[in-house]
C-alpha cells in the first residue's frame, strides 16, 4: 500500500450523530459500494498491460494478501490460529446493527477470547463479533516508539489493526481525548481525472447518506450478494453489461409518507428482502413501476430542504453527471483509457501499453486538451445563471476566477 496503490481511490468519511446512526449508515451504504465502484471504474491498465478488469480492487486485494498457506486453508492449522476466508483488503464480512444480523449469511471468523472480553464489557454480540474479527490479523507495521503506550489514553494499538483491514466500508470509533465523533468511511470509489467528476461522486454519496437517514430506507440484502456484486463491478464495462443484486423494497416501517410516495406507495416489508437483478441504470435512474431509483429519491429529499438556487443548480449538475454515467451515455474513465490505448497508432493488439502510449496518455491527462479519435470535448465555462438541465454546459464545473475551456475526458460517445 506504500507504493502508490492507495492513490487511485476516492475515500469519503462521514461523521454520524451517534454510534447508532453510524452503525445504521455503515450497514445501509454497504450494498451501494459495488454500484459506485462500477460507475467510477478507472483502472484498466496495470504494470504496462491492458487487462480484462476495469477496477483496482482485486489487484490490490491480491497484492496485500499476507495470509499464510495455513490461513488460506491450503495446509492444516499448525502454527496459525485461523483459516481466514478473505484478504485483508476485501469486502466486509458482517453488518453492524443488531437488526441487520439476519443478513450476515457468510461465516465470520473471530477471536473468541476477544469477543468474550467485549461481551463482558457490555458490547452487544453483533458489534463484538465485528471487532473480534478485525483482530484475527497480524500487524503490518509496528513503530518502536508505539510499542509501550497507555491504551487508556492512546488508540494506536487499535488503529494499527483497524486501519490495515482495508475493506469496502470502515467503522471508525472516536479517538480518545478528542471531539471527533463516530464515523464511517465509504471506500470503494475510484479516483477520477477531473475535480468535477470527483466532486460529483462525493456529493452523490453524501446525499445518499442524508436520504437514508431522513427517509429511513432499507438497502439491506445478504452479505454474500454484496460480495458477488463487488466481483461483478470489476468486470469490463460493468455499467453497461452487468446486472446486480439489489433490494427493491426500500421502504421501512419508519419511513415518512414522502418516501413511500416516491417509492410508488409500496408498503414496508416486515421480514426478508425482495432482491432482484438490476442494471446500474435501473438502480440509479429508476425503472418505471418497479423501482424508484437513487437519483429520484435524492431529488425527493432535496425538495424537503432549504437551499439557495445556486446550490441547487450545482447539485443538479453533479446528479446529471451521475445519471449519464449510470446510463452509459458518459463513458467510465476505464472505458476512456481503454479506448485511448486500443485506438493509439502504436498499439499492437497485444495488451502491451508501451512507454510511448503511456506517455501520450499521461500527457493528455495532465494537459486536459487534445484527444485521440473523437474523445475531445471542449466545453465553455458555465455562468451561475445557466440552469438548463438539458444543456451540455449544465454539466460543467463552476468556473474559477480564471475562466478557460477544458476537456471532459469521459465525453458523450
């Protein structure tokens, strides 16, 4: 992780009101991680080769997988304590809220002695299992000056293990002697080439947290299906080609009337979950008569809050971008890079991304102008008064004080 692999991701941390809301949002955002990973796909090239995946996830997972042969189940346990099913960089193995526990349908390996310690201290079993699960791993790095510290005053020993379990979501307790509260980290998103694209994904996820908390929605489905979705999300052009397990009955019995109306007046489900295979376009933009869609839910929420016109206008631009990316009308960064490489005159159809091709690609990314083929799209700067959602300039980022044309590398096909 110290050699650049962690530089190709966009991770977002949110502070909750309390531990209960943090656990709730952790659970509810987990099924959304594969969807955002697929939409933000931006990593089709590794070490000079064009690969058949679009994302970093499985490559980093394998790169930092430090399990021994015993821990991988290839040899009987002799020197190690556990058979561990996943790399330390992978999907989560359990939801955190007690009411989410029925959806924890995969085996959870944990340290039973640590679990008992947590139970004796008053921690409920669902959260206790999560914490005891983290500590089946060995430390990756240990600094000499941090060996002998007071665990009552310092959380470095905990963070040493916590921060090297690199999963799609992270639950972050408050550090000692700090005003920082309970937090969750949303970790799957791939970094994009422009500030606008990165801001769009951040705004999208931030608004989803508000929609979930305000409308009391329920995205829970079996953890095994989240695992399957995350594997699917890494496939080439997953946004266009793949279908994902996703819950259709989002309304909970605590959801307000407005949320029920947005979801077609569907009643809450007391038990189970109605999960169907859906495209990302259907998940994000909705499917008439069957699923409301994430962006329509966000728009419904935006109608309940007070915000100035300029803020609403900026949000609409970001959501329009996400909508077009989900529909396939805007290419993913991975597809744009793949098209650049395969259309380059020096490409030999052998998966090799030569230093010359790489130089031209990086030069284009840095300059933001001039593209091979039909990928160039220069957009004029948008003024604050331009609010037309159908205008192509309505997707452009708010201009800086020095206004100039720019290239949108994931332009419409």
